[in-house]
């Protein structure tokens, strides 16, 4: 088996694919019709289908011309023309509507407009016959040629017929399965056990075509007119006979009686020879059989019933024919559905379709060129037609594809996948557009076509076995549509009934989207979002309800001639805007300030006021604004004011009217009034002239906070005050002075006030800096020690400093006062008495006092400071005392000692030098003649006499004192 196949591959050195338009129309079942262009479109309501009364249970055939136009169709017994009318001589053919493959149509080689219809009847005893149809007859509607009708090729055969094109020619082969002992005149007997082939030949010179009456002699069977198939021998008649699109394989399906199943043989489309020992792929009830377009995959069904009775089911099976040794092992049962038997048929789109009994949908095996096919039971709606068991059969080579093609859209990367890709060692491609490519190994090849059209693709393939083959195949590249921009003037609408939406006819945009593209080629649809547009799902109704605001509409342009799996399309979007009726209310007054004339007449820049109106209106889109002097003019859109030049009011206020016009709808407008107002200059308050005293340092200048005058200038109005050094600056608002402004001498300040309306006025006032008196620096002042002084106090007579402070000024014009701090002096607080006393503070020698000299007329003042010096008053030591409690000199009292020394120590000695009394600053008690030291401590008064004492001051500035005191009672 393997050697035979390999030998066959070496014989097939060239392969070319013809156009598939002849298979465009399918008419089948009960009033069902489909047209491929190239995608399947339901044509069950076409007059040719409706008026024919066509209703066939199983076998059927149809044919179209090179442009895809329907020519005729048949159930094997009657031939109907393209109008659905039976041809005059087109009834009584030898086929049968209950035959699995009742008929097949072969285009006559070399003779235009001529077709041969090969028919088989029902059962095992009906003949294989052919009839000749010439389209020139019957006024161009075609008819069966008298005398060439029901010409018998084999007197009896099973319900099977197939055809393919002879390699390198336009000739064809007709094949059937029957009894090996049957002939054109004898039905033979026994089981169906042989394959037969007849040549359909044409001669180019005289342009004649005919069917050779004798079967092709089979060299593998000793030159007999049949090829023996003992492995497939059966008395069953039902099931399909299929030749692969490349012509190299033949599959026999048997659905009933003995030895049912599926059997695979080889065929040479170059010479009509069958070969191979046969390979049984399945032993179940096989009815429908089909190859994929590349001939790599073989499909069949397994189904017992022919009607959708309870318990009916159909299983679908796939085989990969690339690896000859493992075909059976590649078996893939991929579907099991509750439906009855039906034939399988390749379509122009490369997918395999499945007949479904009494159903209004065609099934489809999708992804048929992959190892993972799927079955779609509702692929094509054929209602009101109804499917039966059969689909039209065609010359299989018209579907042949040496490679499959993915994405046949202009500008996309088109993929080319060779059949039996794992067996490919190298391939050399010519894509037909000037691009070529050499590829090593079994890779998928891509090419991007810049233009649409039909391209002849040629590939030289070297397999791993060393087999070299050339393939030529025409492919069509379809236009990827372009979404042209729509007319922007059509995108804006007015909700003039204030309903909140507007009905928009989307079809008005179709011509713009198409542009110069062919409307017959492209379908236009509209969507609410990009996801739906990209998938082509949930299209919007053409009478679209657009809501207020922006409505993004997505548009899809789709090439309706491109294969269904490619979907050559593009998407784009545009925005529909629905505006509410433009309205505006409560437009603020247009106010400007009167000039110096104060006559209430000014020039208004109306153009600059339009944005204010637009903002008040909510900034509606697509609105034009005009201004009119009357309501009537605004309503009628008459007498619009020229806003490019200033407009002079006649009164103040003056009413004008604005018209808001939607530019897309003349009836969509609104109007509103507003006032022109000329504002007078603000009335400013009178600011009194200001005099301030020179402050430190005394340089003739002073800081002045100008904003202190704001309230007076504004005079109760809201606005902004600025200050300037000249009238010109105040008028223009230029060179505003800082708020804290330094004034020297006398200066005029100009105030500018701008109210909230923007109107300005000016006023002025003077600021004068008064000189501070030239105060003198008083000398240091020492405290007084005399009989009037309490030694616990330091006394200063401050008036002695007056002359120095006056510094020669007239005392009648000035007031002098003294203070302990500069702050008090500046603020004239806490003034000191002229006899200033300070509690004695031991260890404190100096302090500062501050003098304030104030001009009695201007109130301006100056301050200075001087030092006061604290000196200890001289201590007078008594030479005796009499502690007799008479209240006179009862103690040894030393005035000023404790007050002026805070760390002294006093010791008193008797004449023997012994300490009899001791005290100190921390516990000072005056000596009253009672000892507190020695043996007599606390024991009564000391005796009369002279006692010595020592005072230690413990002060580095004071020497200790040693002296005596006399005690007498």
C-alpha cells in the first residue's frame, strides 16, 4: 500500500486548480437553495427554487457558469433550467431522487456551453447513464440533446458516482462502484466489488466533446475494464463514492447490508488507473463521505437512520492521510449529534457542509483543514427550505487546494499552509504578485498582498521522501474596506422638541463611509461600541435614537465577497452630537465705567462679552451668537449688530437681545435680554492731612502704614485702594507705593480707589514728619547720703538732671519726665517721682534711668538715658552703750551695717581676748551686753568696761574694721 502511494506521488508532477464558480449554486432538499459568493447565502426564496416545485429526498446536482450564475439543476430524473422550469427534453433521465448520488454534472472539455449529466438510479440494478445538455438550446435556457440522453455506460451499479479532471488537460473521468461482471448491456450479478472509470474527452481543434463508451482498462487488473475491490465487496448500494480533490484517493462508503464501512483506494488522475489493496477505515454504517480541499483529511459519518426518528444519531469521524502507515490510528471521532444520515460536500469557502434531514439549517464541519475540526449544526439558515439527505455533488477537482489559505484580505499577512505539512522538507513559492520565497522545513508561509485581485500562486514542494511536486493555485485577495470620514455637517442635531433624544437615520452616512468603494461589494453596519463592531454583532437599527450629548457610533465596512472565515473588514467611528435648544437666562449686566465726561455714554466691545453669554448658557456646542436691538429682530434673526466694531449705547441702562443659533438647525435657537450699563466714578472719602513725629533714628523720616487710610478713601464702598507718589501714577494705577511707606519731611500721597465694577477715582492727602526735640545726655547721678536718708533706701533727686536734658531748650516749651525702662519712656507710662528712691541692694552699684523730653506743642519727644550710681553711706560706730533697758542706747547699734553689707561677721572680745559675742549678716542681732560665746554665754550682763570688736565685711572693696566700745550701766 505504502509503495503504491509513493509511486503515485512521483507520477503526479504538476497540479493546477480551476475556478470554483461552477459550484456557486446549490439547490437541494425540499425547496432549499444556497448561493456561494463565496460565502453561503440563503436563496430558498429565489424564484428558481420556489417555482420549480423541487423536492428530492437524496441525490441532487447543480451547475453554474464561470461567473457563478445558475445554469440548471437536477435530481437525476428531471433537469430544471435557471428559472426553475423543467427543460423540454429534461425529464425521464435514468437517475432517481432516492439515489445517494443520483447525478453529477461534468463540463464538456473544449466545447463551450455543453455539459454531461451522469446519473445513477436507486438500488443495485439501475444503470450509470449520461445525457448531453447544450445551453444554446431552448432560447439559451438549455435542453437535453435528443439522441444523447440516457446513454448507458454500465447497466447496473450502486448509488454512487464521482468525477475528477484529468491531470494536465480539460478532460475528465467519471467513476462508479458496481459488479465486476456488469457491462453497458448487462447488470451482472453478485456483490458490488469493482471500480469503473470512463473518460470524458474533448478535442480542441474541432471543439468536440464526448464520453468514451468503454471503461478504462485497468493495468493493475490485467487490462480488464474494471479494478477489483474484494476488500470492499458488498451487496449494499447506499453511501457515497468520493475522489479526493487532488484526484489521488478514492473512498467508498457503504451504509447498508453486508460489509458496510469505509474503504480507501488510490487513483491516478493522469491515466484513470485505480490501485492499492484497499484500506478499511471503518466497519460502521457510512453514508456521507468527503475529503478536505487539500486532500489531507478524510471525513465520513456513521448513521443508521435516514429520518429524524427517536434514537437517531450521527457521528462524524476524521482521518489524517499524510502519514500512510498511521491513517487508521489517526481516527478522530469529533461529533455525536441526534440527527439522521446525510451526505457531506465541500463548498467554495473550503468548509465541508452536512445535509440534515427535515431541518432548516445546514450543518458545517469547521476548521476542516486542522486536526481539531468542530461541527456547527446551525451554520446556514435555509428556511423556508428544508434539508433532506442529499447535497449537490460536483467534480471534486474544482475544490482542490494544494495548500490552504488563511486571511485573504488586502494588506493582511496571508498564510499559506501546505497539505501534509509535516512531510514538507522545502518549498519554493511564487505568490503571483512579484514576491517569491524559499522556505526550508514545514513552516507556515506568509505574504502580504498590497492590492486586491486574483493571483496565481505556484509552489515547488520537496517532501522528506525526496518527492518533488509543482502546484499552481489561483487565490483571490479581497479588499479590506476603508472607513472613509463622514460629512461633519451631518453629525450635529438639535433636540428641538426637548425630548432628550433625536432619531437619526444612520443610513445617510453609508455613502460617505463607502466613498468610492463599490456598494455591491461592501456591507455597512453600525454599532454602539468597538467590540461589537469588530465582531460584527448587535448592529444598531438604522433609525438610531441618539441621546443628548455625544454619541460615538462605530461603523463596520465588510467585504461581502470575502470568505466567511476571513471577514475582510475595517471599523471606524464618528460622533453624533445632539444639542438641546440653546437657551440662556440671567445674563449679567455688561457694565463699563464712564469716562471723565460722566455723561453715561460709552463704547461697548460686544464681541468681548459674547464668551460671558456663552458661559452663562453652559457653553453649548455648535451655536452662533448674534446681538440685536429688539426682541423682534432677535426672533427674526434680523438687524444683527456688527460686533467687530464698538457699539455706543444711547441710554444707561440699555436693553439688547442675544440670539443663540444652532448652526445645524435653523429652527433651533433661543433668545435672551441683557443690559448695557455705564457706571459713574466712585465717590471717595476725604483723608485728613497727617502729621507724625520723627522716630528713631532721628533722621527726619518716619514709617507710615498707608492702608490705615483705606476705609476713609473707600468711603463705605467695596473695592481696592492703592497709593501713589504722583497724580499720573494714581490715574493709571502704576507704581503703587508699599503699604509701609517711609515719609521724609512733608509729602503728598495720592490714593486710587477701584470699586468692584472696575471704576476708579483718586484723592490726595499730606503727611508731615515733625522733628523730635534734641535731648541732652544727662551725667551720672549718685545717691544722696545725709540725715534725711533712710539707709534702707537709695535716694536720687532727678530734677538735678533737668538742665542737662533740656540741652539749652526753653523749659516752658517742654515737659521732662523720667522712667526706669526705655519702653516706659517711649510710651510715657510709669513716670518716676522726682525724688526717686530705690531699696538698698547690697552688691548693686549702678542702674539706668531714661529721660523723656516732649515738645508741648507738637507732642514729639525724644529720650536719653543716664546712669545712677549706688554708693554706701558712711557708717558711724558708737563708742559706748548702756544696756539698762531705759530705752536709750540699750544696744550696740551700728546704722547701715546690716543694710549695706550682706555678708559681714561681728565678733566682740573682752580684755583677755576671749570672744564673748558673735553675730553675722545671716542672723544679725544687735549686741545688748549679754554674751553668747565663752564660759559666760547667756549668763547675764557683762561687767562695765571696754570691749574690743572686729567687723569682717567679706567684701573685696571694703577693709575690715577693728575698734572698741565701752559698756556702762
